[in-house]
C-alpha cells in the first residue's frame, strides 16, 4: 500500500513530512484551494528526495501552464481534478505519470473510465462534492466493487485516524494507495507530523 500526503505548501512542513517517507507528495496548483502553494520556491520541491513522487494537483488548468509548472518544479506526476479529456491526459503522459481523479457517489458509472485507460497511470477516487480538489468527506466504499479495470487507484476523501483501519480492509486487487490530506492538518496546508506518523505506522503494520 502506497502513501500519498497531499496539500503541502510550507517548506519546513514539507521537510518534516518528507522525513516520514511517503511515496507521493501532493502540491496543489489550484489558486482557489486553501492549500494552494502560492509563492513556494521551486528549490523546495527540487530538494525533495527522488524516491518520493512529486505530484502537482491541477483543476482545469491549460496544457501549456501544466507543462511549464512540470518543468519549473520538476514534477514527477500530475493529478487532474477537472474535466480533462483523454487526449489531454495522453499529452501529459508523455512527460510524467498521470493520475486522473473522479468524484464518486452511488450513481457513478465506472464504465465512463474506459476511454481514459490507455492514457493514465492511475485513477483517484474522491467523494463527489461541489468543491474541486477535495471535500474532506468519505463516500460509500462498497461501490468500489463496481470498478473492474486494471489501472491501480488511489483512495481519497476524508481519510483519518478514525477510519483508516477500515479503509485498509477494502479488498480490491487495484487498491494501490491512500491519499491523506485535510484530516491530518493543523491548518490548511500544514500537516500534523505526529498524526501522520501514527497513520504511516498503522498502514505499514496492517498491509
């Protein structure tokens, strides 16, 4: 089970979380998010261990802008939360890993993902809401049984120390990673290293 910590924006906090050894670190490039990396020097991300996948999170940004930010921040992956089509994903996949996010509820049709399969590396399943990029709420994980494709997926949406153990019991061959964000924060974009260490220990002990 891989671990992604998303929504980091403070240099010292990034160093503290890096020391825990996550597999992915998420940096949000969406100006309307309270976790927007506004003003973060690219030297901070360039100094992150190459063992960690530096992931830029975007919502309906332009292809040119994303490509420029990939270069500036030396991103290894992009996570797309908007209405990006398969061709858009395919263009980015030539440079970096692509995680395409979808908001899930009981009515979601997983067959809609078919056209994306050749053009993404992973899917990310978050809770449907009117807040692009995350709501901090969970969805009914039982619907994941309807996902029958081969692309690995990240589980996002309201994961916390209270429900993480239950999430890790989800039995699905493509369950690849957990995405930890708002429930592990002191304030938006500032993670609680102590809570995350507890979560990391639980994940590594359980899986």
